[in-house]
């Protein structure tokens, strides 16, 4: 069994920064892809960023709203992911979820709340 746990969320003022982490526990796993999604009240869950491939930088892709402000990364063991959030705005307020994919299997964390005040 694999469990994902996010951390690093919180309350921040507009223009501030947060660093989210996603840690895997349970059996040994190396995720092919790690992604971050977010969901604001009354909206659908949307992709924020994803990283695929080996350690180091890997291949990354971002939602348009994340480009230039958010940075996704992962450790070389492919078990821990990060999302650096810079220049946050009130519209970034949401629950941020970590997603890990290992072959056909997909795992989700419980989410971490990010609240940005104006």
C-alpha cells in the first residue's frame, strides 16, 4: 500500500510564497510521474504542474496560470515531490493535492489547504 501526504500549506498574504511537499510512505515506490492538482470551492480539480522522468529536473509541464510563478520538482529517489509557489494571489486559494503514478496505478494524497489573503 502506498500513501501520499502533503504538507506546507497555510495562510499567506498576496505576493507571498509557500513550498508544498508530497511524501510517499508504505511500500517502496518510484513514481513515473508526480503531479500537483488543486481544487477551489465549487470548481473542478485542475492540474497545476507535473513532472515525469528521472531525478534531477525531469520533464515538466505547467498550467498557464502556474507558468513563471510555480516550480515543480522531485527528489532523485522519485518518492518525494515539491511545489514551490511564488507570487501567490487570492485566486490561488484552494486545496492542493499530490498525485503519483506508477505504471497503471495512481495514488492521491489528502490535500493541503493554501489560502491567500488580499
